[in-house]
């Protein structure tokens, strides 16, 4: 019984080999994440005439080289959630924080939880690729939001109020009506110098060319806004440059989002569960690959409750003596990505007529009728949705 605690950092790790009762077999010692030093570590572990389990924390991407190398050499390796390790570390009165001390604590954790340790099982390449793409998608979506806010800020100087009249980037068709409009009419002065008839005609021609709905009433409304609006920046070359550059940045980000989403859809469609997930209420072509990417391989969960807990929307029981808590909140200790994507699914579900399989839809309506806030009702619906998701996808793999 030998526990190998590895405290991982960027490019290097500190390793401690420990037997029961705190007997240090080797280390703590520092190794670099290079083939020669990891090979030496593997030889040391395999030379031990004992059952060996390696324990390390999940540390973003830093632990992956060590984890991959150990698994390729057939060594039992458990990857522990950092929160669990943090809770274990706070035992005792004196807090020591060094790489050597941390490797010893991790090794001791392995001994104290020996029977509960689980060997890491790598997901299929498709799920790993989807997860990476999903992470990048969220990253660029944050940039998209910041870029849109910057464009909106400039438009408050040049075309106050126009933002609410147009939708921005639509992932369904890849178009951005706001950017297209502002690119042509970047200042209210460009609209004012036309008569209303001329602007309406110009707007309808623009809409036809760009493939948008030709709405004469909207054109007249925008012309009225231009007449009444008070721009605070002049219609000069500097202002035009600021507007056009903000549009270009936003478009470049949107192109990246379109590319990533297209690749996610391409991969997701090759998975057996895709038709089942796509057919669920509220799940469209955009949300289906995002949902599969965030949940991953559902077979790694032993039941639907484990998936609910992984999403962080479970309400842990609270009982002390004769008191049993009933007013409990969801834990939020899980994947925020699933909660975010799942909430988008619930919003999509409620914004359309009830689907043929309306159990989740009706459940949300029931919670709203009980007086629950709409957001709370949607999260309750997500709980039910994930249970159904688990059952249907597991049925696909059990066939």
C-alpha cells in the first residue's frame, strides 16, 4: 500500500511516495514535465513491491502531461477535485503552504481515502475535442459581449436608441443585423440628409440586398428617431473610423464563433446520442452540440443523480437532530457551463409552443403556478430535463 502524492505546477511537479503511518519512501522531490524525468518516475513507481496508487489534483491543463504519461504506462492515477483537497488540507491548526508540504498532504490523502480512490478513465477523443471547442466558444463569446458593448457605447454618441431596434449576431444564421445597418448608416446625420421617402426606399433596398425582412414601418420609425435624436459626436472621419473599427472587431469574433460552432456541430452529429438530444424540447442545432460538449460522456455517471450533482443543481439534504431542512438551495458546486447551457435550453423551451413531449414544459408551468420565480422554475425544469437526458442517452448506449 503505497500512495504517490503529486503536487502539480506549471512545467514541473513535486512528488512524495508514502506508506501508512506517514512513512516516507521517497521524496519529496521535484521532477520536470519532460520525457526523461517522467520515465524515471515511472521506473521508480514500478520498482516498488507494493500496490501503488498515484494521487494528484486537477489543475487545468498543467496536470495533463503527467496524467497522460502515467496512464500510458498503466499506472493507477486518481485525479482529485481541488475543492475536496482544499477541505482536506484545512485540517489542523497550523497552515503550511509549500510544494513539498502539499505533495505530502496529497500522498496522505491517498492513504486516508485508499478505498474510495478511482482510477482516471479518459473520455473518448470526440468528447475531449468537443469540451475543448466548447471552452473556446465560451471564451470568444465573452469577447463578443465585450465588443458588442463597446459598439453600443459608440452608438450612444452617434445614433442613440438605435441598438434596441436591431438584433446582434444570430448563431442560427451567422448574421448580425445591427452591424450591417450601422456599417451603412453610421451616424444619424447620414439619415437626416435624406427625405423620409428616400430613406425608406434606401432601407428597403438595403434589407433586400442583405436578406432581411423589408419592414417599411421600422424604416419610418428609425427616420423619426434620427430626426429627434441628439448625437454628441460629429459625423466626421474620426467618428466613422471608430464605428467601422468596432464593427470589424465584432465581425472577426463572430466569424470565429461561427467556425467553432460549425466544427462542434460536425463532431456532435457523429455521436450516437445526437438525434436523441436534438429531438428534446428546447434543444436546437446550436444548443445540441454545446449541451453534449458540456455534459460529456454520460456513461461516466452511475445514475441521473450523479449528473444532477455534477451540474451543481442538486439540493443536498440538511438534517440535525429532530430538525429536517426543507427550504434548501441548489449547491452550485459543479459545472457552471452545464448550468448556463441548460438555462439557455429552458429559455428556448419556454419561448416556443409546448413540444410534443411537454413534460419539462408543463413542470415549469406548474412551478410558476406555485408562485416560484421564473428563473427558479426554469432551474427546477433543468433538473427534470437532465434526468430525462440521462435516461434517454443511456438507453441509446444500452441497445
